[in-house]
C-alpha cells in the first residue's frame, strides 16, 4: 500500500515529462524529428539514459508503434553516444516481447519478424561499438594494415545480420505500405549498410595497395563476401519505391565500377615505378659497359625496392581481373 502511494505521488523528472508529452511515446505513426533533436539534450546524463529504457519497458508502452519509435531512436543513438551503447548492452528490456493489444495479429507478426530481430541487431551494434569506431578510423587514416583483414570480416558479420532482415522488411512493406515508421526503419538500415559497404571496399583497396604479402585465399574470401553483400544490396535497392519515395538513396556500390575510379591513379603510379626501374637498369648497364663495375649494394637495394613495388601493382591488376570474373557469377538473391 505504501509503495503504491509513493508511486502515485512520485513526481516525474523533466525528462520523463518530456517523453510523455512528445510524439515519441504516442501509439500512432507520428514521429517528429524535432522531438528527437530535443531528446539529444537530455541523453547526455546517465540517469536519463536509464530512465529512457525504463520508460519504454513499461507495459503501457508495449504497442507496435511505441516499440518501433524506441527502436528507431536507439538506432540513432547507438552510433553517436558511447555511454548509451554501453548501457544498452547491460540492460534487459523487460516486456519487449509482450504486446498491450495482443488481438492485433499484424502487430504480433511484425514484433516477431521485424522488431525482435532488429533489437538483436542493435545489441550487436552496441557490443561492437568500439570495434566499429576503430575500424572506421583505421580506414580513414590508412593505418594498422595487419588487423584490417580481421576487422573487415567482423564488419561483414554485422552487415549480414542486418541483411537477414531484408526479406521480412520487403514482405512487411508490401502488406503495410502506409506504415511510416516501418519505412523510416527500412530507410535507415539501408543507409547504414551502404556506409559499411563503402568501408569494406576501401579496406580491400588498402590491403591491395599496402600489403603485398597477403595470402590469395584470404583476399579472395574477402572479395567473395563483399560481392555477396553487393548482390543483396542490389536486391534491397530494387524495392526502394516502398520506403524511399523521394528517391534520395544512392544505388548500391559496385566493386568493379569502384575499382575503375581508382584505376587512373594506380596506372599513374605504375608508370612512375616503371620509369624509375628502367632508369636503374640503364644505369647498371652503363657502369658495367664502361668500367666493369657491378651494381653497388645500395643501388641493388633501391632497384629491388622498385621491382617489389612494380610487382605489387601487377598483383592489384590481377585482383581486378578476379573481381571482374567474380562479377559474372550469378549469386542467388536472398
């Protein structure tokens, strides 16, 4: 009895009051971006972070619309707030598998085929927050080449987990074409995956340019995985009219086309290497024909360096051929 009285007279914090007033807690399809931007001001305090999850764990919030709003908000904050991600990995969202209106059959299907799998994906993102951040920094700065192969496969696992949602997303969008929240979620996932796709292709280019000792089998496996992702993104993009009416999303990145954009810079570098190599060879022949001197150890090391660099460019060209051949293989869609 005392506990109930405390709950009755308990005053909500300013943050909770805002959530109750905002569109983010209403059981409808209204999703005001201004409310999200205002929410950012509160989400810098750990207490508010905990209150956020407690608020959405309340049974009264267990409707399809409010769950979807919570998932969209969480997806946005996971990438921008490390403390939010840490807390998200430690919490159990009680009541999430329940529905306040269990007579709405379509909500049940969407809960088990879209919302719960997407929640698992968000947990994966939260757990991998630091790995994803360091991976992107590594690509931007072109550093730590020895680890980039391993990190690339970790990102591929994350991407594949998200892509496993795509068939059900398409089914849901076809059956519920006016679901604005579902459209927004599908849009956000596509945009995120395209960013990861670009990162993976860039990491492959770094490996080709900087690590000539990488084993062919590892590189081929990476190329194969990226190509599979490419085909699945093409399928994802094929039903964009269901979630991107403004046509603001870019088409999926194509490995072969991406490499062609890099080709001119690679060819220019190759020509410079060839010129230096020929110069060293001419210098060697001149010294041998004039006074019988052989190449000095220092000159030999320099020539070997350029020969090594030139061979690496041949390796890149050979991998471009592999990419071209791989692109001709028909990979089953999802």
